């Protein structure tokens, strides 16, 4: 059984066939889904999906770095109010993205800092979005020297040195469709990373694994990612599934009352 630790199943790309998407994923052995937040405009849809599948779906709350903009203060107030409800298993996805827009860097850094502090206040893990920004993300994380800081580098695409640095900061690596890409590069060193330090994700509807690359991703494709990772580690996919599921359950504190 698998846990998809990062899947946006509530977005409009799934509006026409969401029940079928969920059914395919469950049939494929994906027993639990963790939904990252984007911004306030998606919160209602995320809650609706959680209400439909309360034992299979968990939620994060945070402001995605590409959505940090002119309404920053309003969005951050929404995140703070939502976290206070206690409905969330992580603060995410948060971080820094310098691929789409570098002009908002200072605001992204401010939002990242604040949301890390909230994660510590509520004793929740963080889920980090990092694109073209490893140096900047590590700089922010360096301000928080505490064992309470923990989480996932979602869709990890860094170097082996980046991976080791992330692990030293009590972070797991989120392994998704990129591991199946010929130019993904993480396949060259992933087996050097202990299995206790990785979790699996799809980031659906984005970053579909081979052979679906370029098409809409969905959680049912998680076993393809798992199989590639298992091949790299030289273990059975069942063994890899058990370890990564245990890692995710521990981080998000997914215990009794959930399907596994």
C-alpha cells in the first residue's frame, strides 16, 4: 500500500472525473492522499474532497510561493486562521520559487519564515516547494536550529549534496515522476539516500511519470514511481512501499482511523 504525500486532487483538472480518479488510485494500492494547499481560493474545494473521503484524505495548509503577491497579507491571515482550526497535518506547500518570478523573492522569504514559525508553534511538519532556489531555501532554514523543524522537500530535484543537506535539516525527500525522466538526474544518486529518508508523491495533476509524461498526472500512477525507485534501490516494490508508507505515517502522524 502507498501514501501519495503530495497530490492536488481538488483542482479543476479533476472536476469532470474526480470519483473515477480516486477509484483508480485506490485500486492501484494508494490508500491515503495528502493534499497540499495553494492559496485561499482552493481551500473550499480541498475541504470538500476531505469531507468525501475523511479516512483517506489529509490536508495541509500554507501559501504556495508562486501565489505570494499583492494580496499577501490577506492570504497569510487565511493560513493563520486555518491552522488555528487544527484540521491540518502539515504546513505546506511553502517555500521559494525563482523559476516563474524573481521579483517577489523578498515577499516569498517573508512568507516562508512566517509559515515555518507557525509550523513550530503548532508542532507540524513543513512541506517545501523549492524551484531554482536551493540556496535561498537553505538560507531560510538555517535560521531554525531546532529538532521540531521537520518535513519534506517536495518534488526533490536537487543534487546529492542538496539531498544530504536537506536530510541533515531533518527533511525527507519527496520522490515523484522526475525519477522516471531520462534527464531527471536524481536517479543517478537516489540509492545513496537511505530509504528512511524518502517518501513517494505524484504532485498530480503535474509531473506525470513515464510513460505518461506530458499528460495529466493522477495518484493511480504512484506505483510507477515506486517501481522505478525500487529498481534503483535493488529492493522489491513491496519493501519500498512499506518503508515509504511508514515514513509518511510517522511524519504526518497518520495513525488510527485511516485506511492503510
